[in-house]
C-alpha cells in the first residue's frame, strides 16, 4: 500500500504573506484551490483564459471571504505569448511568487493544432505550463518555500508520447491524447525536479493528482465516454473540495515529497495525501530529456539546470 499522511483541507495552515499563481483558476479544481488558499490568507494570482469569468469567480469568493487577496490576470496556455505577458506583468509589478500551481487544462477535445503544430491538449496542458514555469522560475527562486506543483492524473499510464511527433494526427483519440498530455506533465515535473536539485535551486518540483473528480473537464467527450465516466463517477468521483486535498498539500507543506505522484488515495475513503510510486514511461529519464529538448525548441524557453546525460 502507498504511504499516506493524515492531512485534509482542514489542516491547511495560515498562508499569509505567500503568493500563489494558479492557472485555470476560474473553473473546477482551480476555483477550489484558489478559494482555500485565499481563505487562509494567501494572495492568489488567478491566471485565466476568460478574465470576465475570472472576475465573477473572484466576486463569489469575496462574498464569503471579504478580505480575499485575488488578482485576475489573462493566460491562454495555448498561446505562448500570453505566458510571456503574464510573467512580464508580474515582474513589472514587483510581484513575488512563492508557488506556481500548474492546474489549467483541457480534455477530450476534437483534434486541433497549436500555432507551434502541437496537438492542442498536449500544447495546453504541458507546453504552456513548461513556458510559464520557465518564465517565472526567477521569481520563484526568491520565494518562501518555493514550489512548482504540476497537476497530473492517473491516466498518465495510458499515454503514448513520441517527442518527435507531437501533432498526433494519425488515428487521433481525444482520450488517448489527454492521457498523453498527463504523461507529459509527469515527465516534465520529474525532469524539472532533477534539474533543480542538480542546480542547487531552492525551488521544488512536485506532481499531484486529484483522482476521479466531479468536474466538467470531460464535457467535450463523446456521449458514450461521458456515460461511462458518469456511471463510474457515482462511486469513484469525489467532490472538488475534497479532491484538491493532495494538490493543496503539495503546494503548502514543505514535507511533501518530490519524485512521487501525490494522490488522494482510493475511494470511498476520505481523501488524504497518498504517495504513489510512478510506473511505466513516466520513469524513463531518456523520454523526459527528449520531451524537454523538444519543449525548449518549441517555446524558446529553457530552464536552468545541468544538461541531461540522457540526451544523445
């Protein structure tokens, strides 16, 4: 059995004085993450694609927590230019960043390519976060207990990633493409951890997942897939406010381990941070290094750290 700790959202400590950047903060997990952090005194930069929707979410949170320090900013992870504008804006404002939560994402969408020619789920869920992380790393290095938390999924096990072919144009499957983007999330988080430790950086890279969750991420999936998911969800899906437990733990607890997939444990037990051992392609450092090199080439953003010994 994976190791777990008796920690719940109720154990989230005072976050006064800390600044969190949360991507995808206007829906699903992002709303809950933002609300809990703000309720504990943290400042949250809500990085969202639709700023009008972000403003509405901010107003709802402030209705319950009038002192919530929430800053809505534009970020479209499919548009790499917005990662630069967000980072430049924070730098110009003198805004420090203690924790980046790479949470935003899309799932089960029809085939579409990003401006860089990358399948849209992989481009949004991985490539946009890769670029944003690189652009914010200097802000994070000056933070208090700084961390990058990348939100993945147990579906990473079903992903099939070829860094030389990121367009996924042959035999496209929305579900498989989503799983591949989650595999990329895990590979990125682990490679970032290796590089940060090798460079002696104070920033930690963690990877967490919420398990099956009651969100609308699969709203674009085919009807049969939605039916299967909703049927399984009657037993396996947790409410969002419970599912964010491992993500909040990773973002706020210095004891949270790197190199593990921090999940909520198995239902129907209440969610508690559970340290799962990663398996399969996610543990291939050569694959991680090749994905890293392709991500650098596509984004023009590199992150500090020693060159990988696994590249040819």
